[in-house]
C-alpha cells in the first residue's frame, strides 16, 4: 500500500473500521471495532483530552498490517502492532496521540510488574499474550519506562484498553469521532 495523504487519512481509517471492524479481536468477546470504539468511549467518560480519546480509538490500528503503507512498516523491525500503528500514525498525528499507542503494550508489562492486582483486570486473551510480549517488566525496564514523557497517558490508555472488551456495551459509532480526529491531524 502506498503512502496516504493527510487529507485522506480519516477516510482511510473510517474505511478500515467499516471493512475490517467486524473481525474478531484475538480471542476476545468483542470485535476489533467494538473494542477500539469502547476504548475511546472509556477515555471520553473518564474526561480525557481529545488526543487521548483519539489515541484510545486508534490504539490497535497496527493489527491491520496490510492497511498500513509500506513506508510506515519499513520503519519497524518486528512490526509488533503497537509499533506498526505508531509508526503509521506519526505521519499524521501529534506525539500526544502516537506515543501512548506506541507504549500501550509496554504499559501492560509495566503494570503487571508494579501493581499486584493488575493481572486480575486482564482478559484471559490478554494474559495469554503477556508472555509473548516479554512478560512483566524487570527492574531495569521499569526504571527505563518511567522516564517516558507519556508515562501517565500510556497507563491511562492501557486501563481503557482493558475495559473496552464488553460484548454488551452500547457505544458511539466511528462517525461520532470524525471531527475530533480531523481537528488533530497535522497539516
Ligand atoms: Fe487493545
């Protein structure tokens, strides 16, 4: 896939939600679209700023590797979904949107290491992927992660991510967030 212009990025993202949103989300009870829309809803209900709501909405876009331009994928080595998504979105959105997305898996590994009750919050699928993602952080990784300028935002996103997995919850459609996303695009 070729590079996408800033003027068509929201259409592209909306199109991905429409075409691919009904795909299952790695053994969770919700679809990918339900999960991302609910994560954004959690952010909004928590009173988050716009950049955090958009980060929540787009945090798993990196799962759709073939919807991401080659130039973005070429920036990553392993192209884990958080890295692929962030490397794609950084061409269009400010760092306040991109960095919490890049860190949302690291934040899970961090919380597993520093919060004794965090593991109970994770869904069974999320517990299963933990070891593939490196398991809980060690002491050196914790110190390193805490230097991250977007520590708080990354942790908040992680909690909303964990809460956005309710098959019965009613949530707004993608169109509800369109003008907010547009307002954050870098031109
Ligand atoms: Fe997620």
